């Protein structure tokens, strides 16, 4: 197992009855009647040497907590469980993943959570615990699931609204601008769905765990969050399909514009084709050109060219080649 540089920040909250106080991270876990401890650690880009040296974390759990690449999941290990979820970052830092991973080890009266970037949900859940609303691991994991799902819900809704705007603005003069916006919406939908569907599966598995630290109320809240994730996954799938359909419409619109322009060029070329022949024939530097010495000859040729052009144009109009 690799070593890293330890931790960069975190906190530890100990709830005992109605009182909640800050304690030193890495301290001893509470005994059976000593309350409920939540310890949160944010790792650097290293692998968390401090966690490896603690000795109170099973090796399989430690591997899951400090893994560099993760996906949402939930697995029961003994009386505890590993819960891995993805949620919005506190600050957008240009990372490759649109959603930040938080890994939690819930066991009895303790929850140890680890993340590499700050989540929006972490501070709000910590505030709820400080106010005395969370008193056991079930309360904590259900609150975390609900908070992450509620934060993601408007983000996914905004993606759908963005596509609605694209559908409304589907005009020939907007095709190049719309192409970029539709591509971004489709890319965002793919990126979000990569983790939102596994989030749902992880919460479904969490609600079915056979453990005494999850009450029926906690399971109800977890199933509610899982249902919200399921709805978001369906919305993202619809966004992907709608984006693909809009892209096809843009392609058809561009092809139609190109076809109209090509037809216009062909019509103009066809009109000038006989005129070019006439002017080329009369412009030959040979003798015997009729009416070459007449004063009206130039305007006569112009009149003939105009008449030929009008005849060709009228023929195109009769064939309905000049539009509706």
C-alpha cells in the first residue's frame, strides 16, 4: 500500500446526548455509552500516511478510504459499512470529475469520512450535527445522502432548461452558437450520469443493510434520496437523447441551408451560361460579325441578353426551383 503526505484539513465532532463538541481528529473512539463520533478528513494528493498509522481501521476499509479512483458503492463489512458517494464540490477547481467523492466508514457509534476535495454537503451536514440534529451514524449517512441529492437536483434541472432554450432558439441564424451549447449540455449529462446512477444503486444497497445503527426512519430518508437520484438519472438519459435529436436537427438545418445556397449558385450560373455564350460569340476578333458597324448594335445585344436571362428566370419560376 502506497504512502502519502497525510491530511490537509478536517474536523471531528463528538455528540454526547444533546451536547456536541469539537474533539481532536485521530483521538480514541467513544465507548458504547460515550456518544457518537464523526471524524472527517480531507486528504492531499498523497495517500494519507496518517490514516495508515492509526491501526484502528481494517486494511480493506483503509484501501477503500484512500483509493485515488472510486465510484459510488456500498458494502457491508462486519457490523459496519463502506459508503462511497459523489456530490458537488464546494468550489469548482477545474477537476476532471464533475462530482467529488466522499468515502465513509460507519461502524457502531463512529463514522470516519474522507474526501480529496471539499464538498458542499459536508459543511451543511456538520452544521446539522453541531445543532444536535444528528445523533448516530444512521442520521449522518441519511443526512449526507439527502443533502447531496438535493444539491444535485437543481443542477440537473438547469441542464434540461438549457436544452429547452436551445429548442426554442432553433433558427438558421443560431446554428453555430447552438451547436456548442448542445454539445456542452450533452457532455455535462454524460459526466453527471457516470456517478448519479451508481449513487442511486449505492443508496438502495445502504437502505437494505442488516445493521442496528440504521433505523427505519433513516432507511426511509435514504430510499427517498435514492428515488431522487433515480429520477435524476432518468432526466439525464432524456437530456442525452434530446441533445442527440437536437444535434440531428441542426445537421439537417445546416444541410438544408447548404442545399439552398447551392441551388441559388446553380440558378445564377444557369442564367449566365447562355449569356456567356452570346457575349463570347460576338466578342470573337474575326470579320463578318453581323451589325458590327451599326450604332444600335451594342444596345441590341444587351436587350437580347436581358431577354434571354428573363426567359431562363421565368422557366425556373415555373419549375418552382426558386423556393416556395
